[in-house]
C-alpha cells in the first residue's frame, strides 16, 4: 500500500516538476508566468496529436514541447516585446489554450474535447519520471554554474545591472520564457502520453497553477521546488487513493480537504507564516531600454 | 581591446559631439559637446536634472542618443548596448549601484564577463584575479557575502572592482560621494588618483563644488541639458563654476527678518529612532529636538544621513520600525500612537522630499492633486461625498495665487514642470492653514523664480505662527531661512546652532562628521 | 476619442483574428458571424439568455475594476463568486421556511458577506503580510472550489439528484423573473447589477473613500504621505471587490437554479478581467463590455450544432484575443513606431 502510494506520488508529480522548472526559468528571469497552465495544456494536446501521428512518444513529446514553445512565444511577444501586463497576458494565454485545444480536436478528429486514445505501446512507461529528475539536477547546475544561469537570475533580480554589464535583458528573458514553454509543454506531454491515454478537455485542471505554487513553496530554486512538487504530488496521490474509500463507518473521506492543502500551504508560506519565500525583485516588471 | 595602442596620446580619451536626447518630450541633453583628456580626473558638474547623468549614460551605451556622435580614442563609435562601450574600455559606477542584493560580491562582479570553461563559470580563476586586483589597489572585499549584507562603502568598492576586472581605461563615476562618509570619500579619491597615475581616465559626475575643486584636473559644467563651460580646475574658482551651474549669482535674494518664536511648542521628539535596511547608514538613532511656533528649525546634512527616516518617523510615529524614548508631540498633543491622517488634521503641512512619488498623483489632473490629503476636510467633503464644486472654486483660486502654470485644472500633474509641480504641492499644503510645516528639500530642481516664491511662503508661514522644520541638503537654503540649525550626521543630531552664531565653514565641517 | 477608439479597435482586431481561425477551420466567417448574431439576439429568448450571462459579468467586471483602481489585481473573482453563490444557497436551504420579502434579502446579504470575506483574505494578506494578491487569489479560487464542492457533496447534498449540487432553496427565496424573455431566466439580478455599476461609479468618483482608493492605486507613497492608510484602503477595496463578485450568486441561485451547482460558472471571474479591461475600468464601459461578452457567450453556444467544425470554445478564443489586444499598451505605440523610420538599434554594433 505504501509502496504503491509512493510510486503513484512519483508519477503524478512528474508533470508538476516539468512545469514548475519551466516556471522557474521565466520567473527567475523576471517574467511572471501565470500562463504555465495554458502552455501545459497546449503541450498535452500537442504531444497527444504528435504521438498519434508519429506513433512515437519521443517525437510526440517533442511536438508537445514545440506547442509549449509556440504559446510561450506568443506570451513573450506580449509580456516582453509589447510590455503588456504579465498577469493579464498570462490569463489570456490560458483562455486561449483552453479554447483552442477542443477547437482543434474538433477540426482534427471531429470529436469535441478529446483526442482518440493512444495505444499503450506508443505511450511512455516511466521515461518522463526519470527525465524529470535528471532535469532537476541539470537546472540546478545550470542556474548555479553557467553564465546564462547567472544572467537569468540577474534579469529577474536587477535587470538594470545586467543591462549595465552589457547583456541584453530582454534576450535573456526571451530565452527563459521559451525554455519555460518547452518545459511546461513537456509537463503537459507527461500528462497526456504518460499518465493518461489521450488528451481531454482542460486535462491540466489547475496543475499549472499548482506548479506555480510549488515554485513559490520551493523559493524559486530547482531542488526545493522539485521537493515541493513531490509533496503536492503526494497530496494528489493520497487523494486518488482515498476517493470513495470509507473509514470509520459509512461516511466516505472528504478528499476535498487534501485537495486544497497545497494551495492553503502556499498562501501560508507566501505570507511568511511558514518559512519565508521572496520573489525575484523585478518579477512582473517589463524592462525597457531608453 | 586596448584602444590606447592604436592611437597617439594627443587625442582625447572621450569626446562627445553635439549630443541630444529627449525623454517623452523633455529635453535632457541638447547639443552637448564634451572632451575628456587621457589620464586625467575630469569633473562633470551641474545641478540635479542638468543632464550630466544622461550624457554619461549615453557615453556608456545605456541610452541611445537622438543625435550626435561619440568618439573614443579618436574613433567614432556607435553603441548598440553597454557591451560595446565596455569592449572599448569604458566602465561606469552608477549612482544607484547596479548590484543584486541576494547574490555574492563575486557574482555581481563577474556578471557579463564570466571566465568560462566547458560552459561553466570558473569562479576560482576569477577570484584569484580579483584578489590580486584588490591587493594592488587596496580594495579588499568579502567575495562570498551577499552584497545586501555589505556596507555602502564596500558596495562602491565592488562597483569599482567590476570596472578594473573588465580592464576599463575610462571610469565614469556618477555622484560617487553622495553615500560616503568623509573618511570614505577621501579614501575613494586617494584610490582614484592612484588609478589616474597608472594611466586611467576618470570622469566624476557630481554637484559638489568642493570635490571638483580639490580632486579634478578639468571640469565640464552642465546647465539645463547644455554644456555651459569647460575649464581647467587650476584656472577657475568655485564662484565661477557656481555661476556656470546656475546661470545667476548664487546670492539668495530674500532677506529674512529674525523670528519671534512663541513659547508654545510645535513639534517635540525625544529619542526618536528608526531602523533602516541592514548594513546601511540610512537610519535614525536617538534624535531629540523641539520646534517652537514662529520659528524655522533647519536640519542640515549630507543626503542619506537619516533625513528620509526622520521624515518617516515624524509622520508615521506608530509604525513598528519606529522607536521613541518619550512621546512625540505636535502642538501639545501626544501623537505617538496616532495615524498620519489624524496628525495631518492638526494642521500639519508636509512638503515631501520626493515630490513626484510622495507628493503627487502624476497621472491625475491638477484638481485631484489639490484634493490629495484634503479629501476628508470639511471644505471638500460632506458626509463622505466630495464637494467637487467647492474644490474647483478653491483650486482655481489657489492655482492663480501660487502661479501654477499652465492654469488649467484638468492638466495632469505629470505634465507640469518641476517648479510648477512644487508650487502645486505648496498651494495644497498651505490650504491647511498650517500650524506646523515640515518642508523637505522644498526647492530641489526648482527654477529661480519659484525658489524665491517658495522661500517667501515658508517665512510668511513662520511669521503667522507656524512651527517650521526645514530639511535641506542645500547649505544656502538653511543659512538663509533657518533660525536654528540642527546637523544630522549618520542618523544622529551632532550639533545645534543659532543661525547668527555659525559660519558656513563650521556647518560644513559638522555635516562631514567633523 | 482615443479612449473610446482603442477598445473598439481591440474588439475588432480580436474578432477578426477569431474569425480568421474559423476560416482556417473551413467555416465561412460570415456564416459564423450570422450564427453568433442570431444566437445572441435572434429572439426574445436568445436576447434574454444573453442578458442572463451579462449579469454575472457586470458583477465580476466591477469587482476586478474596483480592485484595479486600488492598484490590486483581483484574479479571485471566480472564488469569490463561488463562495457567494454557495452562501446564498446554504441560507436558502437551511432556513427554507423564510418567506418572500425577507428571504431574498437575507440570501443576497449572505452572498455579499461571503464574497466580502473571500476578498478580504487576500486584501489583508497584501496589506499586512505583504504577500502578493495575484498568487493568493489564484490559490483561494482552488480552495473555494474544494470547499464548496465538499459542502455540495457531503453537507447539503441534494438527495434527489445525481449531480453535485445542494438541496433546493425554499420557495420564498426565488426572485422575480421578467416574463418578456420567453422563459429566459432574466431576474431582478440584472437591475441589481446595473444599480451596482451606478453605485461603484458614485463611490469611485464622488466620495472621499473612492478618491482614497484611486489615490492608493495611483501612487502608494503619495497616498501615505497624504495621511491615507494604504493598507486599510486596500483591504476595503478587496472587500468591495469580493462582495461584488459574491453577488453573482444572486442571479444564479435565487434567479435561476434555485440551488448551488458545482461548476455553474463558466469562469465568469476570469471573463470579468476581460470585461474590466475592455471597459477601461469605468462602470459604463463595463456594462457595455459585459453585454458584448455575454452576447459572445450565448452566441457561440449554438456553434456546436449549427456548424461542422466550429465549437463553442470559439468564445474563449475570442475573449483571449480581445484581452491580448487590449492588454498590450505597447501594441499601439509599436504599430506607430513601425511606420516611422527609427535609428536602427543594431547599426552594425561598434563601428570603430
């Protein structure tokens, strides 16, 4: 029972880890990424379609990442180039993904809301799970040890300093947002071709926001963020386990309380009641050279 | 790249020709010509907003000029970004340091010039080089501490090391001494002289005549976006430079009759303290003074020695950062636990330090700015509703009386010039019939005519019985207006004088911690 | 003039892009447009349904706008309206015996109060703990969804239904529905919404409190220096925002369903952001924008069965495109910039 629970924890936290790491790149670079949810959703759709066409989950997830990047590019156009309010633009991107995916399903498969099922031999068994943890380490080294990691940090903390040091802030932000799209897309892919057998309408169901919560919980750092994803994944796994299970007599256990736990914890952390988490200083502020 | 190898020594290190730059219709630089000789310390002086920083930021590639040319070592250059300027050996220490607080000194220095091997930053190698640089110039730094935990003087040191690390030959420093103690200032200039003697070219932006006179070789003077003179320091004197800076004789024309203080106290504080961000001198510790009605008490001091904190503490005494040994009293009321609105309602007028952020709603019309802070006064509200007709009537009269131009109430505050913005604030605050007036830097960046006008108003308020606290970093202003003078240094009141008993020299000495 | 032109252009741009999508999908844009028009305004019933959707959008648009004026971003209207609706339904189901004049008033107050509390939380957190309202309101949306579905599934479950919903409210709570809309549930909630818009206008532009809210939104340091307690004002603004969103429950629970249904809102809270933006945060603009989005929502509902390839999700796509085109302040100056020759940014870099 416990082993099962842990296994399912690892599985359900995989999409969260991808998306949260994606969010880390863009937020550390100073671009708040509410649009994570939409990028994930389009990524899930792209991966499902890609796999159905190519019969390969690897090519499929490449499609998913491509879809995420595409949406991230649109987000970047508004949030970086046109200096739109990042929250507003992010909200719009989420709506767009939510509307576009069933729309495209209808056009491609003449079914509203979902793709046809993907045969089991064309889906991932475990690969994304391992990949996600490899990625955690890669991101950790990236942010700590590479020049671009340092630039990303400064783009979010003190963009003027980065500019004065001769690095183009908005290029760094573009890079970060596109990476963000790719990783969120991969997160979506691991939902549609790893955890389930097809794409369905709004299948992310708030996981993008949960990834954002994990990012805050993890203080915008790769390893703690991944651990936060595990915690949230555990909550989800427990909740799936307990669905409909009755304990102590007849009443089923209300899973809703477990469901809201990650969100509640995030609020408490952000308010400094439990630990403290400080956002990159320039997150949300467009950068403009005179 | 080392540009000095390419050309002979007679060419200027830097030359700006006919540079112009506008920001949203405001002309920051117009037809600026400037020549900096190689191996000199070159002063660039002017009042706040005269365009010195803008010109230097163009030279460093942060701003793009609307017109004009830049020559470095005799070669024409067009910068796409600071990285091009850096490549040509130009470096800049900005007035607001370009340091990210949570990151280490080392990372802040490396940024943009990281030594890389196999795609990774070689921090060890960078550190070795920095340590040798630090030894060479006597600039030790704790490399691994987050910069936000280091004092301001060290932060500046980090900024200078940044330039040395990048092999900059031309060092631009923007107001480098505004945050330094006198000791740190003399250390800084000793270091700069050392750098000059090793062949580096140094440009210092400042508005302090004294520094220019004692440390520079040549000076360029800015006024209102233009260059009004370029002279050798040894052949000029402070008076001449001052005239070039302000375009008028710097003799303030108003004559202030002596005060007749009344016995009643306007403001009284005992042991007032306010914590600032850690590691900075920006704090207030254990300040006690009182202001009687009918007198002007001047608070002199170099900016950043606790003035902002004093103003915060006076208006928001109940905030948690604020500590006080005795009660804070306004007009015989103990206001220690009052909120700002209640304090203001006693008849406390405030001319805030930073008029654009604290004084005005820049995007709102003049009429609403006139209402700010008075929105619950009987004149402009009844039962929670605004009396807009009254507001319009009163504001129209006030705009006329205080000569705010243009006159229209529907212009946004942001459309007014600095002087007119300040007059608008004065008009509004005097609407309160002040019993207490707290005026901070009341004439900063304001044109001559408006200065006189504002000074006269302050004196008139005093003569009508208000207690005035005047916080200013302009010595002239303090010496002209104040009846008593307190000197704020490192957050403490270090001296108190009667105006008649103190010379400018003595005051300057105290302001420098002497 | 430009103030009016910009939103209109944004809508036109969004609509044009959206219809281009339908064209790519192989459907004539003209045909789609006609279905939209007919779906939204074709009959008394259709128009009634449009108004039925417009009502909650007025509330959420006002909610977002009031917060905006105080410099806050209320993404939490969705959560606030959910708890508001639940509160109305709970009151109606628990004290089901209450009769007409009093009952709806009590339920309205309950919705108002619940929304206010749900708005006060992020307001307080921002003002006193300094944590950003955007994340907090998003989190509270999920918490609201979880809590309300717990109530609907466990505490007050409707025994006569398989759906996740609460027991029906007492008959005394149902509010008047206008008969002229062919059975569409246009209730007294609509005039209530219009009244709310008028009150918000009075509040913001004619009262001291409204001025203080706007002052805080414009410049917190200036407001503080003027003696305005910015934290208090922010809490008040978020309470107002929450209360306005909470009133969405009136039209839904008292004027339509007679109970709380889990998931009744097709993201009215998020569309409210679009409504507020398009309406430039002005009550009159919000009324117009709410009607537009209400019509869009109703009009697209018919697309599923009236066309081959285009689904009702077109409304989401259109909304997203409209938001994007309104959002980009830089868009307009960018388009102007393009027409004017500029000094090339990378004119060969260093030309030394």
